[in-house]
C-alpha cells in the first residue's frame, strides 16, 4: 500500500512540474497584459490632457 502511494507520488512529479511551468507562463502573460493596459491607459490620459489643454 505504501509502495503504491510512493509510486503514485513519483508518477505525479512531472505533471506537477508542467503545471508549475504553465502557471508561471500564465502569470507572465497576465503581467504583460496588465503592463499593456496600464501603458494604454497612461497614453489615453495624456492624450485627453493634451486635448483639454488645446
């Protein structure tokens, strides 16, 4: 029984590693999307300020 549990844990390791990598990729993607949104928001705000000044 204990051996079977150990084998199950051993078989799960590669899957966990892939899952961790996938989560890291998702996190990086989310950060890049947030950066793009913040950049677009800053650009939009500066454009509005320029329009108001004109």
